[in-house]
């Protein structure tokens, strides 16, 4: 199977007024063709969001 999504050492920072939120710290991900990926995030409003 071929790889359709791949990332190595992914980082994501959110810069606020006086501090930094380190949302992702060195994420490695590989998704091959035919595999399923589900992502669950929690929004600041308190309502969860699911994406499949």
C-alpha cells in the first residue's frame, strides 16, 4: 500500500499575550491507503468536535 499522509517531528505552537501553548510536540504520523484516521479535539467553548 502507498502512504497518503506522513509527517515527522510536527510541532504546533499558539502564541498568546504572555505565554505559549505547545499544542503538538514532535508528532510522527503515517497513514497508508485503505487505513482509517479519526481525530478528536476539544474546543474552548466546551463542545467536542469529532472528524472521521
